[in-house]
C-alpha cells in the first residue's frame, strides 16, 4: 500500500489583547510632533517635557499652531483559558 501522510490537527483558541501592565512591561512614552514642519519633541515617560517643547516651539514659530501627540503604549496578547 501507499505511505501514511500526517494529518493536521487544528485547535481554535480565544485570544485577548490588553495594555501590558506587568511589572516588567516597557513604560508608556509620550512625544509631540509639529504638524507644520514635522519636528518632534524628545520622547519621555512624563508628558511634561513634550508639552514644554510645544510651548517653546510655538514661541519660536508663531505660525505653528497644530501638533500631534504620539503615545507608545506596550500591549500584550494572551490565550484565554
């Protein structure tokens, strides 16, 4: 007879996605970007530094009124039991 071929076994599982709040998770970081010229503030764990950068930047460039907030937040996926 012919050779035996392996069969695939599929198992469907439910996954969950959530912000990573584990003690060893990377910290959330914040930055601001000028929407006019694309310049970016320093990235920091505290929003105060990017906010101060915006005020300084718009002081130097009075026509730059729009900014983007950039938040990097760690997430994790895990299988539900």
